[in-house]
C-alpha cells in the first residue's frame, strides 16, 4: 500500500473538513482515526453505545461552555477521552463531571489543557500526524490498523483500542517513529492471546481443485482444473 497516497488523501479530507467547520467542539475527535465496524474489536452494541456517549456528552458540554472552549470527545468501549483547550481549571473539572454523568460511561481520561483555543494551523498539523500514524499502522503487516483508534492533540498521540500486549508494543514503536509525534499516550485495553485469536477474522477457506477431462475436436483429451 502506498503510504504517501494514504497520507495525502487523509490529509486532504481532514483539511477540507476543517476549512468549512467553525464549531469549537468535536464529536469523536477532530483528528481521530475512524474504525470500521466490520473489523472493530468492540461488540456492535459497544460501538453504538460509544456513538451515543459522544453525542450526549458533546451536547451537554456545548450547553455548559457555549463557544468559549475547544473540546474533543472520544469514547472507546465506554472509556471517554477528553482533549482540547478550556479557559480555566473550573471549566476543565466541569467538562469531566459532565462526561462522567453521561449514561453508560465507564471511565473518563481528562487530557484537557487550560490554554487558549488552538489555531486552525495547529489542528491541521495534528491531522497530518494522525494521517501519518494511520498510514504507518496500515503498512505494518503484523498489525490490524482498524483495531486502533488514533487521536492527536498538540503533537501528543493517544492510542485507543483492544489489542494484545505484543500488538500494543509493536504499534507504540511504529507510532513513535512518525514525524511530528511528540508524545504517545496508551489508553489501550490489553487482551489475552487467546481472546485475540477469537477476535481475529477467520482465514478464507482454501478451495481444492478437481481435474475434468475435455475432448478436443481431434479427439485428444485435455485436462482442466476447477474448484470443488
């Protein structure tokens, strides 16, 4: 797979979205790596719950802070990650309290910074880092890229997902090697090798070939092969 092509396409899509978006609050992360439901290691019920958590939390934070903060809300398997910027420590605590009270939330990781809102340039830079990280995970043949959800904020890359210890360590090394990554924070749920085997997609069945004699016009038999 062409890493440069993946990076360029992902960056173009995010840049286009940023150019037309003025809202200060992002659901699912402004620069989060999407996860395909078909290969996601969460149950379908957990995925739907996470979407609901993000929507409800975003609505409540927006009501509380209006537009004086830039807050990203990501939920993975009911663990909520808060990133972005808020004006005061009181606002930071208030957002965490709001997220904790949302139905089905198991835990909240509050990574909000008490700073002025980040610029469009800074957010675009984060989007490029996420693109590079996603492309690198896709290119690594020992990893299932869709097992990870990636969020980048001010150069810090947050890794979410359900993975084995080996996958977590390998992915961390891959992420740290990407340009623009200043820090890596692992919010990963470590699963056993046995559980990983159950979650991995089943290999495609190998079809056996059978031989069928075919007569030519001269009466000479030819043999063709076809799957059983």
